[in-house]
């Protein structure tokens, strides 16, 4: 069962990483268009501003899930890392429960915003704002999935020392 969950999560990680790269690219291009419009043509392009803003919002919430998957969020684990294995597991579960409670509250709290967003549209692009606000439950849900998977993967070594990325090792 855990192997299936890990494979599904790995496939989802690839999809989310691709989406994050795409969102960053779209955001960068739209900012360049906006800057070019302002300084070259002396004309502000409102659609480019909204595209950059909405891309960044989605990028942050999806990218946070990618950071959870790679263990790159800020964490103070000096004390839990010194605990014996049974207590370190308890600390791991307690931390995961607090994170999950926060993310569940975030997703639950976004539901009224989604309802309101179905009646609103963005000023320049005229898209329903519910599509922008959907990043809250999607991002929170993806992060919860990654937190649960990290508990499973780190069960034998709850607080391992940080490992450098391939880019950092060079």
C-alpha cells in the first residue's frame, strides 16, 4: 500500500514540478511583456500584470508542496533530532499533525472565498476568480499529501541530517 502511495506521489511530484516550471515561465514572460510595454511603448498592459500575479499565486502554493517533498522548508529540528527513536517518532507525528491541522484550516477557510469567487471576475482578464482561489485548497491538499508521505518515509530516521542537492554538491 505504501509503495503504491509513493509511486502515485512521485508521479504527482513530476506533474506539479512541471506545472511550477510552466507557471514560472509564464510569470517571467508576462513581467517582461509588462516592462517592455511600459518602457518601450509607454503603454501599461493590464492583462500581463494579472497573468503575472495569478501565476505567482499558484506558483507559491504549488511550489510550497514541492519544497515539502524535498524537505526544504524551514524547520527547527535540533531538539527532536537528539531524542531517542520512539520519542523522535512521537515528535515527527506531532509536527505532522500541527502542519496538517493548519493546512486543513487553510483549505476549509478557502471555501467561502471560492463561493464568492464564482461571482467575481478579474478586472483585466475577466476570468472567474474562483480559478485563482482554487490554488488554496489544491496547494494545501498537495502539501498534506507530502507531509503524510514524509512521515511514512522518515519513520526509521525521523530527523536525518540535511543532504546537499546535486547542484549544491558541485
